[in-house]
C-alpha cells in the first residue's frame, strides 16, 4: 500500500489549494429512464439555483452505492435516494435528514412478475415460489431487492437461497422485465412504476409475462440532505431546500424523477425500511 | 506436479511435449465443464434479440449526451494512466529481479482496474484521479515485469565493445536502452490499446467515459444508442495507428491535462477514515471508537478475537470459497475454449490455407471480436442461453480466442513454407502450425492471468465469481469484506501465475517477449 500512500501524499500536495466547494451539489438516479441524465437534471439544478440563490450543480452517478459514497464524502450535499440507499447514507452521515419524498413514495410497491410457462395464477395471497428461478433488480434496490426478499422470506418462512433454484440480480428494473419475458428467469420482482410505464409503452407482451402478486405498500425514494449544510450555506438553508423541492410544480422537472409532486418526509418514515434491511442482513 | 507429468518420459516418448500440454489442457477443460453450471435455459429470447439486432441496423449516434466529452475522456484517462504507469513502472523494471519487488508488482497487477477504481472512489470520490490511478497502478506493475523481461533478453555484447572508461549513463543508454527501445515502444503501443479498453470499462463504475453510457444503454434496453456507442468504441480502437502518432503525443498529453474534469478537493480526513475505520473488520471499528471515548469497552480482547475469527471464517466459507471455485471453473473452461477458438480461427485466417479474400474477411472479424468487451458478449449470450456460466465462458473464449488468433496470424505470416506446401490442412499442420504453436500456447497461458482478472467484470453481471461477491460487498458498503475478498483474488491470481510459468517458462523462455 506504500504506493497509495505516496500518491495520496503527492496528490494532496498538488491539489490542496484547488477549489473548495462553495457550490451546492446534488445527485439523483431516477428509477426509470437513466438516459440523458445531465441534460435533464441540469434543468433541476437551474431551478434550485434560482430559488436558493446559490450555485447549484448536478453530478451524475452510476449506482446507489456511488451516490451514498458521494454523499458521505460531502461531494454532494443533497441526494435523491432509494429507500435503502437513503437509510445507508443517513447511518453513515450522522445528522443528515430525509426532507421530502415523492407523492408516490408514500405508498410504493413491488410487483412480482412471472413467465407464462410457469402457469402461476395471479392472486392476493403470496404465491408458492419454491423451486423456480428468480431475479431481483439491482443489489441495492429497495423495490427490486430489499422489499421483495423480505416478503419472500417472511411469507415462505425460509432463506431465499433455499427457496429458489437460481437467484439473479439483473441490475435494473427494465432488465428484470426483459429477462423474465425472455424466460431467462421464471419469476422476478420489479418496481411497479417501471412495470406500468413499460406496459404503457408497449414493451411488455402480456402473453409472455404478467403480474402474479402485488406487495403491500412501503415508503421508497426520498431527498436526503446533509446536516451540516446550514453551517456551510447559512442558517435555515435546509428548510429552504425542503420548501423549494416541495414547491417544484413544473411537470417537465418532475418527469425526470418521475414523480407527480414532492411531499414532506422525515427520517422516522424510513424506520421500517431500516428494520427490513437489518432483518435480511443487508446492514448490521 | 504438473511439471513432472509434462516431462518427457520414456514410456510415452512418441507423444511430444506440446501434444501433452494440449491434451492436458483439454482434459482439465472437460473436467471443469462437467462441474461448471452450463445448463441452457431460455424460452423466448427472440423478441429481445430482434430489438438488439434492430439497434445495430439503425444505430443512433445522437442519443448520447456529451458524447464527444465521453470519447475524449476515455482517451485522456488512458493517456494519463499510461504516462503515470511508465513513470512508476520503468524504474521498477530495473529492480524487478528482487523477489519482494516482483511479489509486490504481482499483487498490484492481479487486482482488476474496476476494483482499484471502486477502492479509490472511497478515497478520492468521483474524481478523474480515481480513474487515472485505477489504470496507472496495475499497468505500472505490468510494465515493470515486461520491461524487465525485455531487458533480460536483450544482448549485452554492445556493453563489452564500448571504449574503456565510458561513463555509466552513456553505457546504459547505448549499451542497454538502445537495444530494447523498439520492443518497448511496440509494447507501450499495445498497452495503450488495453488502457483505452480499461478506461471505457471504468465507466461501468461511474467514471465519465464511454462505458458509463454504454452500460446504461444496454442495461436499460436502449439498443440503438448502445449499438452506436459500441461501434464508436471499436472504431476508436481500430483507428489507433492513425491518430496515435508519436509526434502528436505531447500535444495530446497537454490537451489531456488541460481538459481534465475538475478535480474535487481531496480531504485528508476521508483517507484517514478509510484506512483507520472503513477497512477494519466490524468488531475492531467499535473498539477504536470506544478507546477514543475512554469508555470501558464491553468486550475483552479474547472476545474480540473470537468474533473476528467468526467473521473471517464466515466470509471465507460463504463468499471466498464458492467464489474461488466458480472463478476457477469459469476461467479454466474459458481457457480451453479460447484455445480451440484460436486454433481454428488462426487456421482459417491464414492466407495460404483459405485464400486472400476469406482470410482478410476473417481477420477483420477477428479485429471486431477482440475489440468488443466481454461484457457485451455475455449480455447477449445470457439472453440466448440463460443465466448459467455458459454465457460467460463463451464471452471470455470469443474475446480472448480472437485476440490470440489475431496475434498468431500475424506471426504465421512471417513463417516461410517450403516449395512443396500444398495449401491444405495437412500442409498447414505439418509446416506452419509447429512454427507458431509454442508462441500461441505462450500467449494462451499469459491470457489465463487476464481471463482470471476479467471474470471480475462478469461477476458484476451476476455470475457468482469472486468479482460478484466483491461487488456485493461494495454495494452493501462493507469495505472490510470487499478488501479481504480482493486480497483472496490477488493470492489466487498469483498462485495461478506461478503454476502457468512452471508449465511454460522452462520450455521456451526466449519466445515470450512478444507474447504479452
């Protein structure tokens, strides 16, 4: 590791006097379409800049864990997190607050979808999934992994490793739909909004794949802000950000997330998510 | 043990050395295939494959935002990564004969760029430094090894003819460096191509290179965009000889440094936190906290140690061991397949055997196949064949087989044939193959190290190799676990490296210079 040390030393010498962050920076990964991220969220940055009166910048990230890292390292002060990544971030940054969530996120849900060949009949009671192949979405996804795994293990009373013949992590909700439709996996869990958008866009062939179970509601995406922003940007800054987010009415901006509006939220709303993550062993 | 079997024995003297190596390789491959999970499961891939096909017929070059920036960033990370790698690696080559230097380099080299990037991401954040260093470190370690190999093989006769009393600098410059300059330059050029590929792949973990958009496009099913990006990527690599001229390099370097994205302030506290907290096993983290607060720690030293033991054992038995098994099965099966692919492909791309037009077409195909990242192959094969190990084996075999075939064909072109050459397969097997085979096998075994490293990327696609578990640990923000697994990966790579050297180096030491 002496290399790393040498380099960090060198880098520190070279870079220490460079720009010290005075811009308010945020990141967001939308749960549906991830194309044209910067083009879309630069508009959100512009809106925040107008309302907050400070320079605002958007940083694109690839994954929830990258978002959590950036938040923890104070490279971003505000982030649009999934339920689980928000919990992870707030545990790592004491004093940080969930300030707003999407209207839809108050009662979010997952759909379990199955290939037609499985002949599982859609039902309100939890289907018997023993022996099938199953795919989650991304490893860190709340609606594609955390909650589905919790419902599976609670309803079937076993560790999910012992239930399925094969478990996959497709990495993305759209991928989950594509893979179950292609029969790569027999059953999968997916964010309900992504499913409905795909259905509306004609990307789903209902003869091949359909919803077999809807999960109970749980809270999901939220805006989380660091606790030290008031010290950095002035007293009351955090409340100002909250008001600005909730006041976002432009449909074009909201469509980037995509949410119909933002409503207030607090850390307590996500206690259930944290408990589930602990129960599954995703956090200690 | 392998070496002993391969030694020429009296009973089987009619079976040559290379026949034995080949048969052994195939036998081991078959065993791995038997134990590997190669079940074919896919009911209905055609509609998705049709969409992918449509994407390639009508690629959309305008769907990607900031495309030029991404292209330039890909080049710039590669350039700066190589530059730093040369600065670090060249001096190391001079002391590479010391065992601890060699071991240190082997360790650095054996960790994939993606994992270096994930690690640096914790320290430097989303900074260009993360991407550049992730390329520079493993490449520096590779340079050190290869340059030292090249130096060893260069003649020392010039040194002896220099006039008495020549100063050391001149002796070194004229007597040693002048001999190796050509091969060093050729090698650096080849590594630049590798660096470009690595730079693009770093986009998968969030660096702003082509891979950032490529991975998103394929993952989300935007195939028109994905196809366009893939074509651009292949074109970028295919046209290196045209735009990467020695004279232009200084200009590029200046441009690369000038156009670097803003480097965020580096926080020494982050580095310290990473080293003193994040990477420690959970029970030690608490310990540090408590001793700082001078509170009575709830646990005795023995308790902490036993907890640490439990933690380590469960990590090793639940993640490292299955990961090692899957990684080895996958890599060896892919190695055998690569061998067969390279053998067949280099034969059908030989002008003397299949005629000019067909050979040229095949060579062009090889160029494309070796340029496409394994990730994309695995992605498509997964739709076709289902989520077993088979898609990954095929992806690795095609990519690496094509690369070996490409280099072997170039070698074969320089092999002179006799006047009796009959332009048929027996003529090829009798005159050309024996000449090129040792070099091809050397390439193949060198690639094994690469294949082993590349299983990391496929792990991110969901195949349960060590890379999969490392990725999971990073996703769950468990850097301590990730670090232990990275260490295990490095040890595995080193062990395999030692073994493959035993099989090969003793036999044909002289031919490996061009093999890397």
